[in-house]
C-alpha cells in the first residue's frame, strides 16, 4: 500500500494533491426512507476482514505522512446512501457484494421488513455508508546537494 | 435490481469542494467502471483512470461519452506500478481503493 502511494506521489507535480475517498466500516445504519420520514431499522455488522483493511489503510497514510511525502490539508466524513426498492434486494446485494466487509443479521433484516411494510408506499430501504475524504498535498523534496 | 447509489449527489458535491478539477490533469487510481470519473472528468484537461480489472476498464471505455473521449483515457494497471511519466498530474484521486 505504501509502495502504491509512492508511485502516485511520483506521478504528481511538485505541489500536486491527492484525494483519498473511501468508505470506513462503522456498523452502517439500515434505514427506511420515504418522502416524509426516515426510520432506523438497525445496523449492519462489520466483518473482521473489512476492519483489517481499514486499519491497513489508516496505517499506510500515517506512514506516508511520517515519511514527509504528503501533508494532510483537510478531512471530513459524510454519508453515502445505497438505496433498494425492497429489503430482500438489499439483503441480496449485501450478501453478494459486501460479503467481505459487512453482513446483515436476521434480526435487522426482519426489523427493516417490518418498518418498510408499514411505511408510506414510496418508502425504500437504504444503507448509510460512512465515507471519509481527505486532501493531501505532496511535499516537495528538498533540492539535492 | 433497483439499486441506486448516492442519488443525493453528496459524493460529487464534496469531491468538488476538495479539488478544483478545472483544466487539471487528473489520475484516478481504482477507477473501476468509471462511476466517479464522470463526476469531474468533463472539467479536466486530461483524466487517466487506472484499474487492475480489465472487465471494469472495458466498461469504462465503452461508457465514455463521445465528447470526452479525447481527454479521458482508461488503462488496465495496478497502483503498484503506474506506467506513466513522473510529475504529470495535478490531482490524484484514490477512488474507494486504498
């Protein structure tokens, strides 16, 4: 990972910037959203592989920062929503696409089904993914002597 | 399937708060099928998307809007060995890939 960041740094102009945009595991919320209301049905469960990936990514960025390759300029979290028309479509997606980092417990799925069934006709289910965006500035290397 | 990703457009809005892509030369690492690429590439002078997945690169190439094909390029490559010259880009985007 650090080697890849060094490669990216090599391709950047001396004052170039690196935008790191990625999801961060945090037991993402399962919600039912309609025009009028948003109801929380429960939380997904983080999977250890995904947690390890997150830890490795944070470790790599700390390392390149300590090596003096990049300086962190700005950072924030925001929500990124995945929407499905039905709870079963959501479950199918989570089971097949997110199997390495999130899973949905039966109790959470049942809660989502219950809330969705009693919500307005336009209600959809969604997962609130926690995103992190960071802007890094490449640090110019000192001129060689 | 009815999947919809970020219909509110939060990702695009925040991305543009973090970087000015106007006339910039942009390297996107982990571009996949180009979902994020199309949110800034029109403003850029040059965009190069890299991804190790050949199938994803093919989709990105096939979906390229005709008017952007002159300055948006997709290549199969890993971030561990970027086949591009040094100091060529103003902005690098790590797209859900670190």
